[in-house]
């Protein structure tokens, strides 16, 4: 799968459903039949929507962990806490389970944001706080993360 592109503001209806924006639906067309996995993010108060193929790749990595190492077992339990298999219905809607909506503090206004091969689902206010440059200087972060990347074939800038 190629990387996903886009950030969209949406609303969740009274039943906890969100309408997948048309550009995401188009980008995910090949994955619609296979379904998706919705889970809590590890680092942020948001949800992550994995196409089933991407989830399978992640599980291949997780399955390499030795479950007889307590740390590994604890990580697996927390990583998969609240995981749900979800489908996009004929109208392009996705149901967000109440426990996951509670974790991400999702009420009505949300943001769907591409994160390479997955989609993050955020409460709109929490998303705005997470990307606020006054909290984290993005220029410093970019330099720290990408500044030492040496890729002669495909330069970053």
C-alpha cells in the first residue's frame, strides 16, 4: 500500500459513526473489502485505523516477540487493548466503539489525519493541541528526526 494523504474535519453522529471522507475512501478502495482494525494509539490520545493488510504486517512484527519475556507480554497486552475489527458500510461510515471513543475523548467534532499507512482519528481540540508549534518546536523536531538521514538515491529535501 502506498502512503495515505490528507487531513479532514468530520463529525461523529449520535450512534458513534463517522463518514469516511471521499478522498480517504478512494485511497482505501482496495482495502474496503478486507476491513480494518481500530485501536488506541500508543503515544497520543487518539485512535489508529489500520487497513487489514497493514495490521497483518504489524502483527508479523509483534509475533516475533518472545512471550516468555514479561516486558514483551505486557507490551502486547497494552498494544492490543481495545482492538476492534471494523468495516466501512455501504454509505462509507465507520462505527467507533464507545470504549475507544472514550479513550480518545471523541464526542462530535473530529479530525481524520493520514499517518503514512494508517489514519489517526482525533478529537478536534486534542488534534489542534497536538500539532501546536508553541508546545513543540517542529523545526527542532524535524532536524532531530530527519537531519541525519543519509539517502543518496532519494534525498529528503
